[in-house]
């Protein structure tokens, strides 16, 4: 019995892609184990071609030179199949080391896992705060439309400038962070709220981020969505929820100490909220239509990468 290629493709797609389980743990390959699915590729030549094309749509790499190694060069079709890149940084980078999409012309989505124990994921050839770029080769970076950064200790606006300066065509930005920038005291900390912690907060029309983040991303003409997952403590002094009236302060990264201290002054609080609500369009990405905050109850550090 011969199966039509369309049915084979659907079966393979389900086995590889729909069985993927994302995880907050850095460095974990979300594809199913090769040992659990590779037998499917041995059924026939047609099955094998479709299986390998789907398997290599997402590349998991843990070294700068994985995409130029002899192992991958033995399978030149990979350069035409790959659409996503999952890069795992395991040590501090040298000045001449960059992640790259060299030859991977169809890659539009990149995930970069960067443990908090490492130095920041950017470098700069000048002292300007706004001149930082990621450790990512310019070749191919202009094609990336979806970037997912996880980890990173102390995510100051310089990290956000580095992202914007590296991926000029970005449409979707995802961040998974242990801390967030407070625009009042200009430091990073883990958010704190009264229990129950909020699950998700959504903003429309280009607001909802710290002002310094918005400014850093303002050059990205095509950026539409920013999706941030951040750790949160349940012992804060303020309440936040997605219910009506549960976010009158338009929370955008402010730390618990600043909210308790400054929001006691109603005039200051009202003025601060109004400034966030009416952020000038030139100070934010022109196409930004949605900002999503997701909160993850902090149960301790899970920063270390799995040893292979």
C-alpha cells in the first residue's frame, strides 16, 4: 500500500513538530528524541526524504561553528530545509565568535539561550550606550523576523538596543527573563506582587513596555509583537491582575519598592501613568500593536544548562 506524500508529510509533521514541548529550562532541545522517531525514516525513500526535511527544519546548535562543520556539510540539503535556529550559549564568547545563519537562507526564526552566569550577550565598538550589538554575525541577521532570547542577567536597555541593532527586520520579539527593567529607579529586579500573581497582562497600541525599552526598539519599523515572560515573587506590596480595575497603574516593569514609595503620592502616580499612556509615537516602534507580559512564579534558579 502506497501512502500519498501529503498524508506522509502530515504524519511526520505531527511526530516532529506537534509533539514538541517547550520548557523554561535553558539549553533543552524541544524536539522529540531522535531514538523515538528515527525508525520512521527507514520505511521508504519517500518517507525518509519527508522525515529528514521536517527534522532539520529546526536546528539545535551548541557551538559557534556547528553550521560550518564537516558534519553538516555532508548534508547540503539542510541549508535549504532549516527554518529555525536554536542556539545555546554555554560559555563566555571570545571577541571573534558569533552565532551565524551563514548559508541558511530560509531561517527566519532564532532562539538564543544565554545563561545568567555569563557576561552580557552584546558587544560595542564605541562607548555609546546605544551602539551595542549581539554576538550574532550581520550576514543573515537582516532576514530574521522572529527572535527569542532566554536567560540574560540584568537586562538593561543596552540588551534591547543590541537586539534592535542586530535584527533590523524583526516582527516578533520574545524575551524570557529572570528580572526586568524598572523605569523609575533604572535598575533591574524580579517583579513582586501580592498573591495571587497575575498570569498574563496584555497591552495594545504600542504601550506597556518600560519607556527605555520602547525607545531602544523604536527603530524597528516592522516590529508588531513583544512577548515577555518574567519571573515574579508572590510577596509584593501591590496588586496586579488582568481583571477590570486590576491594572490602573499600567504596570510596565516597575519594581515593588518604587511603586510603594512613589505611588503613595497620587499626583505623581497619575502623571506617571499618563506619561506611559501617551508615549510619543516617535519614541516607540511604529508598528507595535501588542505587548504581552507572562508571569512565572519564582521557585528558584534553573539557570544551568544540561550537560550532554
